[in-house]
């Protein structure tokens, strides 16, 4: 995968996450969730991914996994995550151990 950064910006019970590769970025939002989930992250749908992010065409799942892994690394030591990119909104569900 290309070099990237994931920035987490807290705002109350939620916030935003920005995935960056060079000058390109993808915005996600998040909100705290009820157990066993810790946080739900919402992003672009896999259905429109290639059209909206031509610079990342074909890499929707890989980028969602990169965001999920980085959020767990930064904020949820020992946690795990699942992704669902098939709906009208993509979702990363971060779960405690």
C-alpha cells in the first residue's frame, strides 16, 4: 500500500477521521457506540468509490482496512474491527477485545 496517514479529530461523542495519501484525502465520520462496539466509523460507499476516488480506484477494501487498523492501533489497544462497504454508506465497526 502507498504511504498514508490517518488523522482522528475528536468532537464530543464523535468526530472525523481523515485518510491521506499525498495531496488526496477521504473523509470519514465517527460516533461512539454501545458495547460490544466502541465506535462506528462512516465513510463512502463501495458502490461509488471508483467514480469518486479515481486516484484510489480498486482499493476501497484495502483503504477501509487501513483506516480500521490505524484507529485500533491509535485508540483501541487489543481491539478489532469489521468493515461493510456494500451499503449506501461504508461502515467500520470497532469492537473491544
